[in-house]
C-alpha cells in the first residue's frame, strides 16, 4: 500500500530533566494543559494535516504511553487505511538493553514498517514538544523547492542560539551548513526536530549508517551532515507559530502558564485545529461559594473551595477550603488540603499537600516540583 507521506514520532527519550514526573511515565505521556498529554500535539497535528499512518517509537517507561497511543480512535486514525502504531526497540543480541541507539537508529530499526507503506516522503517528529503545525504546508514547501530534505526551524533569540542545532541558509532558504550547539552561532534558525525526507534517499543513508561503527546514529550528528557532504538539497522551512520544548520543570510550568493569556498563540479552544485527547469521564468543575479565583485555567472535574490565583488546575484536582494556590500548576487528581499554600510550584498527579502545609515561594528562582505527599497538620 502506498502513502504519499508517513509520519514517525520519536517518543523514546528518557526525559530525565523532568525528574520524578518521568520516573514511571514516558515524557510524551506527561500531562499538559488541564486534560491533555504532550504526545497529543504531534498526533493531532498529523490527524489535522491529513496524515493517515503514524508510527510512535517508544522505549523508556513506555507501558502507559503504549496503551495510550494504541487507541487510534482518539485522533480519528482508526479507519481501514489509517492507524497509530506503537514501535518499541527490537531485541538485539549485542545489547544489554533493547534501546534505540540514536534518533536515526530508531528509524533504521523500523525500515520494514515504513517500506510496508512505500511512502514517497517520510515525516519525522519529536514527541515531546508543544505546538500546532500544518505538516501539509511544510510538504508543499518541500515539493516546491525540489528538496531532498526539509527541516522545520524557528527563530530563537540570538543569545540562546548556542543551545540548539542551528541551520545556516542562503537567501532562498537552502541550508548551506548545520552546526550542533555552536559556541558562536551565525544565525538564529534553530532546528525543531521536525524533518521531511525523500524516503528512498533517506533509506539508503540509513542502511549505510547502520553499518558505520563510528556513527552516533543520529539525525543531527550523522544523517544531516552526510546529506550536506553529498551535496543534496536541504531546505529550512521557517515556522512562525507557538512552539515550546517542555524538557524541564520550569519550561513545562511556563508552557502551562502561557494558557492563562487570553490571546495565547497556542489557543486550545481553536475548533479549526483541534487537539484531540482521551475523553476522561469527570463531573463538571465545582466552584464553592467561598472560593476566590483570579485568572485561572480550570478543567472538568476540579473542585475549588479555596483561593486560586494565576494557576492551571488539571482534571479532578482539588483546592480545599482556606487553601491558596498561587502561580502554580496542579496536575490530575492532586489535592491541596485545607489551609495549605502552594506558590510557584508544579504539583505532580495524585499528590496530596497536607493541611496548612506550605510549598514553594514567590521568591524562588526555580519552580518547585512537588512529586510526593507533603505532610501537614494532623
């Protein structure tokens, strides 16, 4: 069966910078925005862009993620000719652990899956970013340029460019040089980890890369430099919308807090580009008669009887009478008990903060992660 473009989502990263949030849950399965999971964004983008077949490549702490993405109907990808497929690493006799050795190796191990659909183009996505993107527009650009590969880029502040893979381009957008985290960047066009490749070309490169003992088996370190060495036509497609790498506690908190801006560029209420997710059964939110709310994003199932200021409350979370939640993110099922005060914190799912306990501080330079029960007054 031939598809014009097939998508592969790299969802196997360890996500260690999210600390206890990813100790038992893969990073793409981490909750976001009240009722979503991070992986909902690339999957919804695929559905909205008309991509019918999506492979999700998983490895670390993947049990929840595997069962979650295997239900293709959440994203409307459950028809005869569509689907979301979980692709864990294959068993290898030469490895103590069955893991993907790099981003390119993740695709190499699944060449057979891609070949089964015989696509003209392969779309490769990171599974841990928050954004809305029309991949079909990127494909049209790829075709117009007659490109061998197209890389989505976003302009970042020049002072931050050294943190990213940077694309140096000519006036027509053709990539002339790729620099991985350059000390002295020449441009601010940062790779978003979103690629479109002509499949037959990429397949050849991947087969050769598998046989190279000196390769890191990585797109940024190996595949893209090899394409440039061969003189292939690589183009940068500049994305203008909202995009956030939520790889740290602070950045995950920031992305949630962005939702409090009524004009936020992500706009999860946009019916023209819906973000699909699991339909969790929950009661309507309840706001008690003595509750006080000053700018908040409150999801279904929440029970608020205390004070909430500039905060995001996820499904089935609770703020009890006399409790105060300020500049914080309260994840699903978490409970802030009577009299407790939570400030500039991210409270993990199902965590209880005890009566009259105090966590976080308005003067803290970093966001406080609360991942275990906080004892309060008995």
